[in-house]
C-alpha cells in the first residue's frame, strides 16, 4: 500500500461518481486520504489553489444538479469568480466532485475513470462501475 497522503480525494459518499473514483484508487492498491468535503469543506484559499492546479475555471467547478444553483441564480453570466466562490463557501454542495490530488496532478474526476490519468500505480484487476460499465479488464488495462 502507498502512503495515504500521496492521494487525497474530496469525496461525497452519496455520489456514485465519487464512490467509483474512490474504488478505482483502491483498486490500484492505494488507500487515499478521504476528505468528506460536505463535512470538512476546503478553505477558500485551498479551493482557489485546487482550481489553479486543475486548470479549470471557477464556473467549471460549480455543480448544478442537486444543489441550490438555480435558486441562487448562479447561472447569471455577470457573476464574478469571487461571487461564485462565495456561494461555494456558503454551500459546499455546489463544489463539483470528486476532486483528486495526486503527485501527478489534480483533477475533477468526471467521469470517474479520469482518475486513472493521475495515478502512478496500475489497476490491480478488473473494475466495473456501479452502473455495470466495465472500465478496466482483468489484466488491469483501461478499456
């Protein structure tokens, strides 16, 4: 097993994509540091750093489905990055997930198999998502 601090996942156990991503990390023989970000949200400076490291915009990280996105009017293109970050700080459910931090980079892992791009370790065997989609074959190769 790899040192758990090598990989960090900002995880929501109620999210299938997040559960699949966590399972693929574990299928590589890694026990990551799991941060349930709804219970322990990242600080604003950390979230800003993660955005820079992912190379995506603030708007790309805002989750719409199952959140107060519509009620808060966050689709308004006039809103600044700062205003969107304010909303994410007040309502962490607005932070899209899972975010994985590894020595090879930081990635919003949607779809979940995107995590394979930032893992050094190969998959130890077959991996099938919760919905039945085969992502990795028995020899550990991504399909």
